[in-house]
């Protein structure tokens, strides 16, 4: 691991990333940790809306802090949760979820380990599908 600094000035958001309705600003943590963790700022792309597709990530750890705006998600075994500026949330590994909507001004910072991971689509969510790991049942309405 090595020391890493990134500044807002001169940084850029890329349209390439996990979701086409977001833009991502890499914070250099993937390189600094040699692939153990990735960190990026995510912001809503103008004119793009979430498609609400159920999916899950093959990760060891994922958490997000909402810097600005709001987003509504739905989680298997939890239900709908609204995140807004100041909300920090941890998604247990492999929990099935989907984004329902977000504000036009949404900005989040996300940390994921490992930095390189796979995301799997779920055709539809139903109780008959194998259960993903579930979070202790705590609801937060923001």
C-alpha cells in the first residue's frame, strides 16, 4: 500500500462505470491499495434515470455515503429505503437490491472491496429464489 492524494481540481468524472445513469470519479484508492479497495464519487448523469433492475455484487464489503441529494433503493428482506445527504449505508455482501429513483443532484462516495468485482443481474425477485445474505432487519427511512 502507498500514500495517495487526489484533488477535485483537475479531476474528471467518467461515464464508464457500473451503471449508465451515473458518472464516476476515481479517488485513486484502487491503485494505492493494489486492488484491495476501490473508492469513487458517484453522481447522477443528467437526463438518465435508474432502470430498477434487481442485481447483486460479489464483494466482501460495500458502503456508501450520500454527499448530496437522495436515492431510493429496495433490498431483499429489508424493503424500500430512502438515502439522503448525510446517510451512510452498508450493503451486506451479495444482498439483492435495486435502485428505484434518485434526485438530479445526487452525489455519493462509495467504497468497495475487492476493487475488482462482478455484478450479477437477477431477472426478477421472488421468494422462491435462493436467499442472499441478509442484513439484520433494521429499516431506515432517512
